[in-house]
């Protein structure tokens, strides 16, 4: 374990046509509107009926007020040098309602460093239906036959309870397994509000006897729909015998998902104060949190695990390997793998894929290729689990032949996730036509597709800087009534930023996030901030920076670095910036310290021109 502790501590249309953000504007109107007009309409004293309404703001718009708090016993609360990494996947455990008796809760796989974890974090704790065709087929059959699911899907959001009462009055009944499949279907559709209403109705009607996992499931859905504060308030209403470790670790997982360091540490300490058992799950949540915001604290978590005699799980090792790889400490990453093998923990394909990805990004092609060959096994035709994993990895290596070889094995009868991997792989290789063919074939086979698959195409157009194709595809998404999530927004913003229209990108982000009640990804705002920073646009950089704080993205140093860069590029002094960071409990790393010195008017230094050079 001591070796693990060391391994876990890496080195360092016009204005009249544009309606307000309350949701009545079509995407096509917003896309064709001038950015200035959109902003003026939103900011101005509009008298349209839609603008006179004052809808309740979604939870993500409420600003956070982090308090100063020290994690007791083993942690220091001072934030160190934050990494600014993208979000990673969470693992979780949920309700008996949501876990069929024959399926164990699985760790969510790590996402790649160049993608978000939207789907992984919102399906944490749910079984991987792709891992077992039997479960997948059973789920599809039961979901399609479910009268309850059909009633909930067809009901307007404000009439879900009425639909449930009608369902019950019609004499329908459902066992716990049936309810699981309905909840799973709603979660996969990202209809957390409807899933929450279903939970609330079952709890109120006492159709089933609730256990701790059922209450924990409602805590999770409440946090997703209404925010952490409401989830905490609900926990206080849970009967004491059911207010245990599973409930609190679910709240902890949501704090980690929000990157709310103070709240996560508070919840962890409360679990210890209540005498609840601290499992590897909760420790993994802290490792996941600090991997994102302060890698130096990972060693503290590992030391605590050692003290409490809690053995790392496969997911623990995945997090450590990913942290070392992200820090380009390949030697340290390999030591973690050796330690894992010593402990007798067997790697899975996703674990091997994480290692291969870091070899690729570090330029160690021979090691990556050898690992991919090992992952293929003796016969790739019978190793179906590897298909969707290998496709993007071969694309990272630029191996077009191997991507085509793997795809030829599965294209006659592909699964959705294999098609998704193929789109991403062909898109990365610049083979846009083949990616488009895969997508069109999917529509023929499955008729309707979720936003995940549309987002893959939109992301490909953004990455290939195909603005016109991307814009046409956005209109197609609108016409097909595809739900816009934060991944859609991320690709849309990239599309416009890369086309040089940052103002329109920001305007669309603001309008569509309000219209669809979406909390945009951290990295989406960083794209805007980076673009404004490069232009030396201090006003807009400050505006985006403040927006990040308002919706709860705090405790990460990267946004401060980009803001300082804006001042440097504008050749303007950043008065009191060090004190500003200290007030936010953020402490500069070497790069930020250099920028502070360069923009401090009271520090003797070289000219800004020399620093820029």
C-alpha cells in the first residue's frame, strides 16, 4: 500500500424574430439570429409574453457559497495546484428498485481524456447491459412491454402523477424487477425528473416497502433534478434505520460529480462522525474528486485507506493509473499496474484501454500496439467485448486499416455502442463519409436514436471543422426533436468557436442551456474563456469566468490561469489577483504564479513584450 501512496501522488432572422431564453425559440431561429440581437433581446426590457414569465430557475443556476472547511483526521482543506482535467466517470450503488437480483452493481468505466463523462456519471451504479446480451434483451423486451413506462413517457412532465394514478386505478401491478426496468429506461433517456416523480409516487403510495437502497436512489435523483441542498434536506426525512452508509455515499457521489470539494469533505466527515462504515466506494469518490481538482491529496486518501485497512478495488487502480498517465508519469503508472498484479487484482478491458491510451498520448506506440494486440486475443471474431474498445484506440494510432478490419467484423450485425465507436474512430481518422454511412445505417436499423449518437456526429463535424455540415446537422437534430444535452452544447460551441464566431457560440450556449434546462460542461466554458483570453478580451473573459462561478464550477485553477492570460495578452495589469485567488481558497501553481508576476503592475519585471515573446 505504501507503494500505492507514492504512486498516487504524481508530479506536479433579427431581434424581433428572436425570442427569449424561456424556451419558445426554435433552434433554427437561434442559429440564424445574429449573436448581438440574441443578446440584446435577452438583456433588454422585452415585453413579449414569453419574456414576461418568470420561470423557476434550474438548480444549476444557483450560485454556490463554499465555506472554509478542513477535512478532519487525515486531510488538509487547502486546495493545491488544480489540474483542470475534464470530468471523469463516477461509480455508485443504488436502489434495490434499480438493481435486479441477478445483476451486481459495476464500476463505471473511465472515459477518455478528450471526452466528457456525461453518460457515465448519469448512469453510475446501473448494470452494464452491453456486458450481458441476456440482460440487454430482457431489458428491451420488458421495457417495450411496460404499460407503466409507456404511460410515463407519453405523459407531460406536470401530469406524471396523474398518469401513475390512472395506471394503478386500471388494476395494473408491477414487481420490483419491473419497476427497475422502468427506472433504468427513464435514466437512460435522461428523464430524471420523471424518474423522481415515479419514486415519489411509489414512496407515498406505499406500494412497496422501501429499503435503504430505494431511499438512496431517490437521494440521487433529487440531487440531479433539484441540487445537493434539496437532496440533503430529503435525507433528514428518511427513517433513521434506513439513513445509512449507502444513502450518504450516494450524496457524496453527487458532491463529487458537482466538483464541490467543501461539501464532499463535509459529507465524508459526517459519515465518520456517525460511525458509518467507510467502504472502498467512498474512498474512490475522494480519489476521483482529487484527481480532478488536487492530485496531491490522492496520497492522503490512500494513506487513510491503509490506516482503515480498506483494500483498493479495480476502480481504485483505474483512477490511480489514469492520474499517473494524465501527469505523463508513465513509469509511475506502470508501478501502479505492478502493485495491482501483486495484490491479485485482474485488469479488465477498460483498464487495459486506459493504459493503452496513455501510452499513445505519450508517444510510446510500440507498447500501445503490443497491448492492443493482447486485448484482441487469439480470435477477434469471437472477442466481441473488445470491438467497441479497440476501434477508437486504433484510430488514435492513426491505423485506418485496423479500424476497417475491426469494423468489418461487426458491421453486419452491430450493436449501438459498436456503431458509436465506429463513428468516433472514422471521424478521428478524417473519414467523414464512412462515419456518415454508419450513422445513416443506424437510422435505417433502429429508426430512432437517442441524442448520444447524434452528438457523436456533431462532435465529429466540430473536430473536423466542418461548419456548414455541422450547422445543417444541428437543424436536422431540431427537426427530429433530438434532446439537447450538455454534450450537444459542447460540440455546438466548438463548432462556432473554431469558425471564429465566439460571440455567437456564447450566445447560443446561454440561450439553449436555459431553454433546455441544461448545466453546460466545465470544458464548454473553458473553450469560450480560452478563445477570449487569446484575444486579450478582458471584459468577456471576466464574464465567462463569473458565469463559471455562478453555476458552481469552483475550486479549479485552470479558469484563473486563462483569465490571467487574458490580462497579459491585453497588456493590462491584473490588480489584486493574488488576493482574489486567496479569497476563493485557490493557491497558485508555478504557471499561475508566473502570470501573476507578469500582470502585477507593482512588481519589477521585463516588459510585457519580452514576456509575450
